[in-house]
């Protein structure tokens, strides 16, 4: 347990941030799986819709600071390549 008031506050903030980041990352994984299933099914319309949703979620995660900007750009680039291949 923290002995200093500011350290205790930092511990509380870290707990909230960790929870929020975990939730966002879980959402990204779920959306990634859904888009992967749409690509495997060769369904162009659904794949495009899922890709758009995943891309938007990646941008939101970057804005919140959950993932790095380059990571999101790399994933969106791979997503665009997969979509073009469908």
C-alpha cells in the first residue's frame, strides 16, 4: 500500500486506465476476428463494413493512447491489402 497520498492516487488512476485499456484491446481483438471471418467467407460487402468498423476502432484507440499510431497504421494497411484481395 502506498504511504504517500499522491502515490495512492496514482495507483487508483493506474487501475482505472488499465481496465479501460484492456476493454479497448478486447474490443479490437473481437472486431479483428469478425473481419477475419468476413474475409475468409469472401463476402466483399460484409468484409468492407467490418474493415471500416475496425479501422474506426483503431483510430479511437490511438486517440485515447491505448495503442501506438504506427501500430494502428500497420494494422489498417494490412486490412486494406486483405480487402483488396477479396
